[in-house]
């Protein structure tokens, strides 16, 4: 079930952020906003494509890839779960 998989990945990302990785307040806010957008999509259970959400996840992966590879890996999984859901 892709929605459950996505929720699991969001929970993993939330747990990683709770471990206080060395992120700026802006980076932390960006990730929290992205997570809220994804959770809203899950709540609505929409099947329409929203390129801006997928693009936001992909940009976050690129941004955190070098300095925070664990976060980037979780974000990649979120992006894949969104793609599997058709979002």
C-alpha cells in the first residue's frame, strides 16, 4: 500500500529531524513545510498529479544529498512513494 509506505517514510524523516541533525533554521523549516504538504496530500487521498510537490521533494533531495545523506535517502523514498501513488 503506497500511502502506508509514504506515511512510514514521513515518520522516519520526522524521527531523523528529532535527532537534531546540524541544520539551519531555514533548512529545518523547509523540511517541515514539505512534510506538511505531503501529509495534506495524504489526507485528501488525491490521485491527481502535482508536479510542484514532487519537484519540491526532488529539490530537497539535491539540497541535502551531500551534507545529510540519511535525510536525502528518506526524501528519495518519499519521492518514490509519491510517484507510486501517481502524485
